[in-house]
C-alpha cells in the first residue's frame, strides 16, 4: 500500500493539506491538548473555541496585513454561498446610502423617502461583474436570479471574456474594452459594486493583480468603487493590499484548510450601513438571510450558530505553518514559491507544444490551476496520459467535468518534490509519444 509521501495529489479541491497539520489534526480530533475531548465535540461557546477563533483571526491578519478598517468573518456556504451573500448585503448597503441621502434632503417624510428610494432602485441600481471564467459566470447568474423579481437589467456584465476568445474562457480582455457602469463624474450613477474572481479554477485564468481600473486611486474625486473579489483558489498564495477591497472571500478547502469554512474579509463601514429589514422589504428587495448577514455574523464573533471549530483550527494551523515557513517574508515567500512551482510546469508544457496546449493565454495563466489539453484535446491521448500519471501515483489531474482536459492544481500545500515528479512525468510522456526533436537533445 502506498504511503502518504508516495502519492502526489493535484486535486482542485478539496486539496492537499500539509502533512504536519494532518498529523496534529488527527490527535486533536481524538484528544485536543490532553483535554480528553475532540475538537469536534467541544462547545463553540467555550473558552477553547473562542481562543481558536481569535488565534486564527490573528494569523490571517498577520499574513495578509489586514488593516483595522476590515473585519474577518468565518461563515458557512463556501464561495457559492457568498455569491448570494454579496448581492444581498451589498444591495442593502446601496439602499441605505440612497435612504440616508433622501432623508437628508427630504427630512422626516417617510413616505416620500420610501417612494424616492423605490424609484431609484429600479432606475439606478447596477451590479458590475467581470466574467472571466465558470465561477464568475455562476456568480453573475446568481445575482440576476436574486434580483429577477425586480425585473431585468440590474446585472451589468462589464466583460465576458468568451466574446473575444471564440466562445471559450481563457483570456482577460484589455481593460479599455470593459463596459463598467459610468460613475457620477461621467454623468452616470455608478455601480453598487464591481465583482470579479481572482483565479478561475475550472479555466485556469488568473488576474495578474488588481485591475488598474478597479483601483480607487484611479477614480475621480467623489466616485466610490466597492470592489468584491472571490479569492477562493489563490487565497494566501501572494500578497494582497486588502485596503483596496470592500470584500474578499474564499472557501477554505483549496489553500487554507478543509470544507465548511468560508473566510470573508469585509470593510467595517459596510457592516453598519444597512437599513431595517422592513425598509428593504418595502422598497422591494429581500433582506439578507440571518445566516448570510455580514452584520449579524460580525456582531456575534462568527458564532451566531454552531461553527465547525475543528475546521477553523485546521485553517489556523495552515496559516501558522506559512508564518513559520516564510518568517519575515510572509506571503512574499509563498508567492515566490508558487511562482517557481508554476514556472517549472509551464516550462515543460511549452517545451512540447505539439503534445501539450495550455488553455489560457500566456499573460493570464493561473499559478494555481494549470489547465492544458493533449494533442488538441485527443480523448485517447488524454486518457493515456492520466493512466501514465496514475501509474506513478500522480493523482487528481483530470480536468473539470464541464471542460475536460487535464488540470494540475498547484496549491500552497503541494510540495516542490511533487511538482518535480509531475514535470518529469510530463517530459517522459511527451518524449515517448513524439519522435526525437531538438527539445529532447
């Protein structure tokens, strides 16, 4: 039977975890710190649970250098749950801004305030989405679905990268082609938020960084831009200036831990900018369900209901492991390592272009999810490669069921030795399936 060190796993999520974390977790699952109780058994209201929450928050704040202007939440529902939470919370914030403005101008006439905000909602509300892959597409569709009772046209797809890539995802069009909702400085109303997925796991597309057009420093005075980013699959793999984002979220099961924990980093001012549920309902929109309400979760220290303390502890151990590994360099060290691992694999793929075809365009290749086809998607050749890899205990390489192909997920916990094994496997397969060329000499 193969041991853990014998298997090189490249699954897209749930993803590999550092072996030391799993070893320590196995002990904690049976008898946490000699308490005689499992972390799966202790009360989420206990001092132990409170300390685990605090320690995990502190580790995350240290790694990402999260400013005091932002709050850390632990939630349920994964990234898909946040598709809904983002819409319901951010639309609520938008409504409250309109309500406060109307109140300042109309005084205390509640009927006039309500009527004005109701009309503005239907004429002015816009949610901007950058659709660059399967997950941002799903997020935009969820937004449209939630707002459908109000009508159509509230979701503005500012860019759909399929339109410039023969109907397929794999590129990010130039920012000057995006159709973001015009801000007030350009005679527009502005959007409630701009949403994008930083790394698309299915399609292997990653933004090189925060787009320049989404940086608040590039906006005219008085134009507020609230940026929401899904960082589920590249979370903690590189440095991020959290201050530039209204909201960052990510499911833990790729780079941080195990399933059933969703990390949400939200600007604190957004937690206190919500109208009453009755006002939202009178205007015509749903209030966020309690379990998805950021203000409620924040007020209750992420313990409104029973949170999976064991899963949060695992995430904390992963974070503390990153701190221990990279020391003062922090995420800069992890970023360098992630870039190097990705380069090793892409260099092999590019060496044999007649065998391997990388799916996304070169400038937006993901460091986390390396997606490619073999001989232009030859089903027999791709099956042969997967069998060749499996024979060497290289697992989890089959592409997403919606697109096929091959996908090697290069998350933080994938060790360099496993990347080197995969690179050798790719080289070996290419040489065996191709006549000798200069690349082999």
